[in-house]
C-alpha cells in the first residue's frame, strides 16, 4: 500500500528515461538569484557557478521543506561525535553499535527510529511534543488484486477514488469542526495502548493538543521501537552538550556517539538568501516580510511570469500533495499557453485579487483545527499560518481548473 523510498526513486528515474527528460535537467545547479527584466520581458537567473540563465517564465518548485532547522544547542561545538540533519543523512556513517541521540518527533523521526533501533547500541529520543500517531494501513497487495488491476484497469481507478474520498472525509474535522477529530483521537490512543505496555511511557507519548493541529503521523513500528529496553525517551529538554555527552534539563547526562537532528524545516517563512526581484526592483523577501502570500498559492503581484508550486497556503493535513501539485501544474500550463498564443509579454496578478484572496484564506483558517492553539511549522514566528489550505482539496481543484483572465494584467 505504501511504496518504499527505493521503489519511488526507481519510478522517478524510469519516468526521466521514458519521457527523455535527461537533457532538460541540470543537476547540482544552485540558483542564487533571479531578476525580471521588464524591457525584454524575461527572467535573468544567476547560478552559484556564475552561469546566467534567461527564461520568459520562471516556475519555482522548491516547495517549503528545503531549509533544515538545526537547534542552537549550548556547547554543541564541543561535541566530539557525528551530527547531521535527517534531510542531509550521512550514508557513509555506520550507526551499528553506536549510542545515538535523535532530536525531534516529526514525520521523519517516526520513520528513522524504527529503522535504526535494531542497529544501534542505545537510542535516546528527545521529545518536545508527543505527536498524534494513527495505525498505518499498510499491507502487501494480493495476487488477485494485481491481476484485477492489470486486466480491468478501471478497478484500480475506483480503488484510488475510494482512497481519495476516505482521506478527503477526514477534512471534516480539520476544516469544518475540530470536535469531529475526537473519533480519530480514540483510534490513536487505542493504538498507543496496544503498542506500549508501560503506563509511564504511554503517558509521555500521549499528545496534549487537538489531533490535526500539527501533522498527523502514520506508523505501526514507532511505538514498539520506543518500548524496547535499549530505547530511552527524554521529555525534559536539553540543557547543554558537553564533549560527547548530552545533559538534559533534569541534570541527567547521556554519552552518545552521534546526534541526528529530526528538527524539521523553516517552512513558513521565505528563504531570504534567494533574492528574487520583480517589477520596479521589488524584492520578494520584502513583500513577504510578514509571511508569504500568493494568489491561489501560485502567482504573486509585481512578479510577472513567476509561478509557484506548493506555494503559500497550499499544504495539506489529510490528503495527497500530489493532487494539489497537479492542479497547480495544469493552471500554470494554461497561463503559459495564453502568454504564447496571444503574444503577451507577461502577466501580473492584480493587487486587489491577491489581497481579497488572502483575506479569505486567513478568515477561513480561523475556525479550523490549525487555529486551536498549538504551535507548529505551519506558522510564522508571529503565528500567521502561511502553509495550510483551509478547505477540501476538491475545492482547490475546482478553483484551479479554469484560469480566469480577468484576474491578471496582460501586457502586450
């Protein structure tokens, strides 16, 4: 039911080969800045290597999860062991037989812990907030199902629709009434009780916020991994690092050989190191100093022919981001075709259209589960939610299905 990393990677490689995309991809190329040239109606982009790239349209597909957050631990510079972030995994470092500290309890960590616990000598997990974890409906597809899908392809589509609508229905508790998530909380707590026999450990692993306010996680092996004798859950926080030891706030000291930061990403704020200049020298980082905003999460006023994929307020808490991405890509293609077929120099979303849309987004977020008081990576430091789409995915798909020409200024 859930493809492992290797299978997904091989699928991507196969697509690149099948559709002959290799010649269009520039690997290891870091874009450091981009500036719109109004005279020539094009984007001038600079790379870290000094190369200049010129394009009429610029699609920013970086997404929000690209800048790793590493906590500034007191004394970390004295640590004598190995450290790395989950997104920058050191595959050359062997964890076998090592004492490993894992910091964080997000989506990456619940995958990391079960996969390393049997290799390491001791595992120390530093938890700030216990996450809500639901059973993962994972299993092998049966031979009958595979034959059915192969010979009657429409049955696979029906199954996909079934999965989609099951996930979509869970949004009732996220965007309509947070109280409706109580049923899922019961399922999660039963899952915890079934997986962890130790009452004290269960207490530490019990979340203290409404389900859905932070990312909902799926796992069948995370809780059992933490219940092993070699696993130690620390909830008192880290006071400092001394040499090869981590000292918790309760004074307990633990010697470790490696520290893995599963501390997520700075996703709610714009990466200021990437300088994007639009009309009249406007800088995107300045426009977004109070938090990223876009129209439909895709276009930004004063930045012509610039499109975002997984832009502001397009993230989800219940369904597949691929569905959102596909909706955006179809919309962007419509815009580009209109530019080409009508000979326009550029398009620029109207100020009032973008403003009214974002007022609507923030208003719709007010009654959602993400506004029930928890602190999450969906929010900026000031508490503004710039990440989540406050509705059903089919509502977003409907808005993106047909690009409205009147939403833009079209320059000949």
